[in-house]
C-alpha cells in the first residue's frame, strides 16, 4: 500500500450530519472508504462502459469516462 493510498476518514462532524441525512433520505449511501478500501481509484461498470472514480491529492472525487 502506498503512503498516499491511506483511506480517507470523514471528520466526526460530517459523520453525524451524514448519518442524519442518510436516515432521512431513503437513497442508498456508500462510504467512500468502504468503496475504495485504501486504493486511490476504482472502476465502475455502467451498462457496457467502464468508468474510473479517482480520489485526488486534495481528497476530491473525479469520475472519468
């Protein structure tokens, strides 16, 4: 595992807000740390296309077709 591959942890305040929003909203919510599992990029298949979801150095997400 690279040193820059450490999982991203939400700040406690964001976790509480996220939990409250998730309870009020019936949409499915995935935690990015669970999705990436320490990696910086995952591939997502949608229909017959592959998309790449990447975490930037600043902790932002980029979806690439």
